[in-house]
């Protein structure tokens, strides 16, 4: 039975079999107070009479809760008309995959779906225990905003942590000019500085022939640092994935791999793409994975006409990540970065999330021996699994 927050003890003590923080620790216990990690160790105790909830999970491994930086929380789609709009995601769908933090995006449809709807959904997920954030904007340039200005969105709305997903090299994009991209990224950078945020620009990359060229020019011809821009969907096809490897190595930049539900070839799955980037010498710290969850997986004919669609889920993200560990591509402590620590750093949340450390948010996922999430704690609250 899940305790109501008003009745929950002020302290929680997790007793587990192992802790990867992400590095393996000697500790097997986590003491949580006021939503944060108060102590890590063995044989921890609290004074007699203090209100504490004890969670015995010695058969499970504690890791930092996962972070998904690309989720259509209000549903994506619409490329085939109003009847092809994807459904919203639920807090249970998020937490059941061990995910504690999500970043919401609008995507293609910035007309029937608004940033106000996105903000309301983000706040609703927060009320249900999920650590939810959002990007302002959509595919379109100039982007829609909540306040009429990108910088004001970043400065005045706590949940807004960046701009995205701006579409490039895609027939569904607004075909932004290079100077428009440069001006927009510059505005986000200054607005984020004023707001004390990382303020990334999250770029949707389509399968067009220009690929990453607009971002390569941006980093080559301006003073914008590489950490400011994150290209996603870089595993759409082999040439783009190869270009992404060169982009990451040339600019010491981050790239985001999508765990596509409909990957035509294993080499382009989340598993295959990460494996390829690593073989090309891209440091694991420069790679992240995301789900594109509840977005659309549209199909178009050779002339660009819509012919069908499926809805993306987040189970493939976890399955591809598990496979990287099971097949020995990466040890657990490095693989965790792909969906936790690396993502927290990219988003500018690494002072709070992505690690199990004293003072950090108590976002903890408990995994079984098959690396399957069994319980998810967010800010110390059990939002999935037996309590």
C-alpha cells in the first residue's frame, strides 16, 4: 500500500544488495530525508523514536533513476490529420521503466497542441511525483513561446530548461535559414545565462541530405559552445550516424541516440547506434539515449505523402540499454551515463540528478538481476513498485 504524502514518515531507509552511483559503492543502504539523499553506508541507523520507513530490497541493485530528455508528454503526431494524434503519457508509464525525470516536447504539431497544454501536463506529472521539465518551442522557426519571447520563457518559467525540438534537415521543418538558427541559439544562450540554466537547444534531425551541416556551420562560424546544442535522432540512417560520430569527435560535442521502436536494421537501433559510435571512438560521456516516447512514427511515400503511423513507446529505450550491458558493450557503471548521468550533465541538472550522492535528489531505481526496474523512487517517494 502506498502511503499518502501527508502520512509518510519523514525519513526513508533503503536496504539493497548493491549500489551503483554510478560507480560501484561499498555501501548497501541509502538514507533519504526531505526528498534528498542524507547518507550512504552500511548499518545506518536513526535515533529511536524518529519516524522512518524501512524498505528491505536486498535482492535488488540501486542506481540513479533514469532521465528521458525527449518525451511527447501531451502526445505527438497529427501528420495525417486530427485522427492521427498520439495519446498523452501517464506517470505510471514513465516510472514503470525506472525513469524519474522527463523533458516534454511539442514536436511537429505546435498548432492544435500548445505550450500551455505542455506546461499543464508537466505540472500534472510533477503532482504525481515525476520530475518533469519542458522545452519551449516546437519544430517551427520562429518558435512558439509561452510569454512571447524565448528568453522570458527561460527566465520566468522554472519548468522550461531549453528550446526544442527545432527541426532541421526534414521536410516537416520550417526550413530555417542559417542566420535564423544562429540568432535563435544565441538568444537561448543569453536567456539561459540570465536564468541560471544550461538552456540547451534540442535539434530534431530528419533524414534530409543536409544532415548535421547547419549545426556544423553553427559551431564552426560562431562562438556558440558545442554544449549548447544537442542533435537527436542521429541514428535515422547510416550516413547520418557516421556524420554524428564525426561531429562528436570534431567538436567534442554531445549526440543523442533515439531508441526507435521501428528501427529497420539492428545497426540503427539504440543498441546498434551506441555500439557504432563507441567503435568510432566517440567517448561514452558524449552519448545519450532518449525514447521519443508518445511521439509518432509516421510513414511517407517517395513524394512525402503520409501513408501511416504508429506510436512510439519507452520500453525500447530500456530494452536497448539493457542489451548494451548484457552483451558486454559497456559495464553497468558506464552504461548508466547514457540514460542518467550524461543526460543530467547535458541538461544542466547534474547538481541534483544523475548520481546517488549525499545532497542529491533521492531519485533511485531498483533493478533486478536482469536489469529490469522493480521500484522507482523520485525525491524519496515511491512512485512505482511495492512500497
